[in-house]
């Protein structure tokens, strides 16, 4: 972005934020430096294949067969996800599980999602979190204990499904919202200036050169800009309808 700002060159915001979000998922989800902006990033290629971002018309036909004629798809060996990319991510998860088992106590905690999930699924959470789960999910400690009594296969499946969800639910949604927000900010210079000043103020107040999670929570004006972007370009509809008798609509 800095380079584009200096040269004044036009750029495709959608592509840039797609790569940025992929890089964020690689870092925060898997703890990997994926170099998504560089050439030949395997992680980026695998994400594209897994999410079908580069799907051909042949792939679209396969998908249609899968949705409309699942039995035929089964007979023809058509799968929803690309096998190679699925294998790639499973490999990453296997590595983490292996590393965790080998160095149960010595492995440095990286605070990335795959590690945090691993800890949660194997019951290595502190009393505060246990209490939170008890309250929020109305779940007793015995039930929590049963939940973490998983076989290694179940553990890997849960890790895999939750991490891959980051790509399926979080990648297009977040990157498209960021791209639209950046576009609005480029056309509304006064708003952009306010966002920028808010960033400087918060960084100043926190005494940090970099924004961390807690500092980001204080960026109220930026939050409003993201909300306004979503108001102008809502990405998704709420398709679900609560059928419980106790449900009372605000409308
Ligand atoms: C701007 C970004 C995003 C938008 C606009 C968005 C929008 C939505 C909407 C509207 C739903 C509800 C769908 C329904 O009721 O059927 C939903 C559900 C969900 N989203 Fe997002 N989402 C965003 C980012 C993310 C991210 C980053 C993640 C994961 C890290 C995520 C994970 C999920 C999950 C797991 C559900 C299902 C929740 C459930 O089953 O109760 N979303 N999202």
C-alpha cells in the first residue's frame, strides 16, 4: 500500500486485501509466515485451490453434479474439496499435533489459533476459561471433561474443520469488506484523515509503535467506517429464522 501511495499507481484493492487476509489467517491461524505477497507462495496457492477461487467451468459443473446428484457424484468420485490442498492443510495440522505431543511442556506458546484450539480440545485451559464455558454454554465441568476426551483422529478432524472454516467463512467476507472500506476511504479524504488521526492518537496513548489487539478495540471511528461499509454493501443476508415460541422479533 505504501508503495502504491508513493507511486500513485492504481491497484486492485480486492486482490490486495485477499492476499492480506490470507496472510493474516496464515499468521494468526497457523503461525506461518506464508509470504502471500511474494511469488510462489505455496500457502496462497493452496488456499486458492481449497476455496475454489480459481475454479474453472469444469469445476463448476462438478459442483453442480455434487449438489444436485450426490449419489452420482459419489459414484464418479467427485469431492467437494480439492484433495491436494486438503492434504496440505492436514499436513500442517499433523505437524502441530506432533510438535505438541513431542514437546508437551517445552513447546513455546505461540498464541495462534491452531495451538489455542489444541489446548482447548485437550482440556488444557485455565479455571477462568472453564468457568466462562460453563456460563456461556450452560455446560457442567463433567460435560466439559467428556468433551475433551477425544481420540487423536477426532482431535485432528475438529482442528481441521475449525481452521478451514477460517478460509470458508472469514476470507472472502473480511477481504471484500476491507477492500470496499479502503475504496470508500480513498474517495472520502476527510474521513480517511480522521481514521488516520485516530490511529495515531490510540498508538500514542498506548505507547506502542504497533497496534495490538487491545489497541484495535479502541478504534471507534474505524469501527464505524467498517459498519458503514457493511451497511452500504451488506455481504450476507440473515437467512435463518428462529422457530422457538419464545422468540420475539424486534421488527
Ligand atoms: C465482514 C466479515 C463477515 C461478515 C459480513 C459475516 C457475516 C455472517 C453472517 C451474516 C452470518 C450468519 C449467517 C446465517 O445466519 O445463516 C455469519 C455466520 C458465521 N460466520 Fe461470519 N461474517 C464475517 C466474518 C467471519 C469470520 C472472520 C469468521 C471466522 C473467523 C466467521 C465465521 C462465521 C461462522 C462460524 C458463522 C456461523 C455461526 C453459527 O453457525 O452460528 N465470519 N457470518
